[in-house]
């Protein structure tokens, strides 16, 4: 589905944004909209060739400055170095979008220490490391941080204990930092998207079912598009969102309200556990 761009092409002119995981899925929708609104954009994730290619595409298409860099959000030293390098190259930093994540379905009782840590380290620790690294650069002129949360942890979600725990942590971190950093003019918010069919989601559903079976349980009858989350974040980080901090904004087609969604999860989890074990061996 084509998502219309409703913003003028200069509302973020002069601002520099860094989007983690900004070369694919929801992150790409966000990077694209920020560039379209005139921001210079740093795209950062482990697959650096992909970041560089998207950076070039956005610069060519929207006439903004971009940078594609390698970043592993789990490694705080790497995070600090990449943020310093990005600021040196781009001159400043105004906007951070913590989008990187790595989630999978698995029965909680079978999770290894490494599986548990892998998700917490990307989703929650990574969000904190990047937020902490960005803070000194945002402090003088004010700035805006948006982290990507989700809706599923609010009532719990079968097979997603690490992701639910990490995203609950992100919600708490968002509110806490909004309180701590309001005095610097730094706004700290989060977005909780409903289902959007990305690379990551396709992998998860390949193990446990077909999204087409489930979309009728969403009041608006469809999954979302990455650019719809990009639109929301463009609004939040622009002057239109100037009095918004500590908010966790849901955009989910009404999914979270639907009684039919409660308890829905890919089944059977045992089959998934076998699949994951085979993947690890092979
Ligand atoms: P995705 O397709 O799995 O993409 C994840 C992105 O994170 C990739 O660009 C990946 O790039 C990057 N990443 C993973 N590990 C990283 C690491 N250690 N360091 C740096 N970057 C890393 O995910 P998505 O579906 O677009 O989801 C994006 C965000 O929305 C996530 O926070 C997710 O939890 C949230 N969300 C998604 C949905 C949905 O339905 N899609 C719903 C609710 C919330 P590299 O592999 O190059 O590192």
C-alpha cells in the first residue's frame, strides 16, 4: 500500500537524525520519511553495505546528506565511537530513533541464557547504550529521542518473553528519561506499532503460521506499513510534537483493542522449539 507523505519537505531541515536498524523494515520507513522531511540521516546497523546503499538512495532521492555506518547496538564501546564519528561527519545530532531489535518466538521454559541475553542485549541494552551516547550531543540545543516499543507486552504474549520484557523496560526507560532530561529540553518518547510485515516478522511467522489468517482480528483489517510509523515519528520529532515527552504512542490499526487478538500466538510452540534447535545445529 502506498502511504501518502503529508509533510512539507523542509520541516526537519538543518536537523541530523540517527536511525538504528534504519536500512530495513520499519527502520527504513522511518529513515525515508525523516529524509523526505529534510533531515540529514545517519543509517546504522550491522549490515553496513545495506546501510550505505540506503544512505545513497535517500541522498539521491531527497537531496539530503546521509551516512551509512556499521553499528552493533549491543557493544557500548562501538556505540560511543559510532556516535562520535557520526557527529564529527554530520556536524551535530538532533534526533535518535532506537529501532534496532532482534525478536523470536520460543517457549520460555526452553530459553537458553544466550537466547534470553541476545534479545535483551539488542532491544533493551542497545536502546540504553544509544540513548546514553546521544545525550551529550542533544543536551545543548534540546533534541528528540524515540524508541520503538510494541503493544504485545501490555497483556503478555505467548512465546515472546524476552521481547515483552525488553519492551516493558523500554517503556519504563522512556518515562524515566523524560523526567530526568526534560530540564535539558530533550524529549523522550516511544512508539508502539502493531503488526507490520517486515523481514523480522516474516521470519517469526514462517515458524508459526500465516499473518493472513490473523488480519481480520485487526479493526482496520490490515497490517501497517513502515512509512505509517515513519509519518508518526516525523510528527513527534518535529515542532508539531514540541510539548510531547514521556509518551508511548500506539499505532496499530486498533489491534490492541480487539478482544479476538488476546491470547493469539503462533502455534505450536514445541514445533518452533524443534525448528530453532535444528537451526542452531545446522
Ligand atoms: P526487522 O525487520 O527484524 O529489522 C530489525 C533491524 O534491526 C534490522 O535493520 C537490523 O539490521 C537491526 N539490528 C538487529 N540487531 C542489531 C544490532 N545488534 N545492532 C544494530 N542493529 C541491529 O524488524 P522490524 O519488524 O522492522 O522492527 C523494527 C522495530 O519495530 C523493532 O524494534 C521491533 O521490535 C518493533 N516492532 C515491530 C513490529 C512489527 O510488526 N514489525 C511490531 C511491533 C514492534 P542489521 O541486521 O543490519 O543489524
